[in-house]
C-alpha cells in the first residue's frame, strides 16, 4: 500500500433514474454512455487518471488542483450541448493506494462534496481552493461551512463558477464570503430515528438521501441516492428536491405538499418524507425551526 497526496474527483449524471424511466433503457443508456465517454476523455486530456466507473459515475485522481479544476470546467462546458446534466466534486488530500484502489480521508471528503452538488454544479473545498492558480482562484465562491458526518472539524465548501458571467457581476460572484458574513441566529433542528441534526450559522447545508455519502441517510427504496438538500440562506431554511420520486412536506394543520425538482421553505415545524407518504414513521424526518 502506498500513501499519496492527490486530488480525488467524482462526476456523475444527475437524474439518470428519471431519464431511464422517461426514455427507456436503450435510449437512456446511449446518452449515459456518451456522457461517460466525455467525462473520461476530459479527465485524461487534463492530466487525470481514471480510477473507475460505477454506473453513471466517474472516479479519478489528479496530481494538482488546477488539473482537476480544468477538467471539471471542460466536462460541464461539453455537457451544455447534451441532454444529460452532470454534477462534480473534488478534494485534495491524503489517500492510500492499494492495487489501483484508493481509500482514505480525501476519498471520503470528495464523495461528500460531490453529493452536495446538483445538476450543472462543480463543488470543491477550501483545502483545494488554496492550491489553485490565481487565474482559477478568481472563479470560485464560498458556499457554506458545515460539519461532515464522522468528522469534528468544519468543512468549507466552494462552488466553481464555470459559466461566463457578465463583467459587472463577476467580482461580486467570485468574492468568497467569510464565515462571519453567514447569518447568525437562525437554527433548525431535524430528528431522524432518534438522531438529532442541528442547522445554524456553523452548519448551513444538510444533504439527504439513500447513499451513505449524505449527511442524513434514509435507507428506503423510494428515496434517491442524492434526494434533497436543505440550505440556510438569508435566515431561511430552504429544502431543494433533486430526486426522482419527489419529497413530501407535512406541516401542522396542512395537507401534505409534494415537490419534485423544486424548493420549499421550512417554517415552524413538521415532517419530511422521501419518495412517498408512509403508513409508519420509520423513515420520517421531523423538523422544527428553533429561531
């Protein structure tokens, strides 16, 4: 086994399950194959090495942050002309290589960063941004500082601004926010199977889904791997659904509200169910706005 320091890179196709249902297996597989070919080609053109493909996901490694940044931007630029959409995350850190397989903290963090991205987004970390060239460093913006499942320290997430912005907007978009600029005071508490999750100024993003890469994992067949995320924005807690089956929000004294690829503000208290309404509360997430 060899210890190395590398950029670990994940990219996958957003909404592929829905695409298979809509187009059928043969047509969807052709689109997936074309996107995978693009992703692998751009990884290799930009100095990366393919580790593996699993379904519609590509895992690769790069020797430095700029190579990974350039590959991610190239992939998204190519995907603009295709009917499929891609999400990307990468992180620089220590890994262990064993016969072509890679393990370690950087792999885990990169997977969690990728899980936070939605269609057409590129996400990375503060550790990686520090290593970017001046040219690329100008095209990132701070999104959130939050805890990562299994880790005590905060993880700062940055978005790569890969699409050209109007000149008058670029400086504002690219200027990283400091943690002090994140709204203070707002707090949301979520409970799932006796586990408590707190969202506040120090934990502004929570990902939910069937995959273990999420902050809150719901092991239910109706839930998507990367089902939804809740973000704290300007004192508001916004749930964004990115799933195939949708999300149900049940508020006090109201009928259930279903959202699919849409947003919903969490106010007061209530419950969240992924994919469908259940007869029992085993997979129900309850929430309460503390302040």
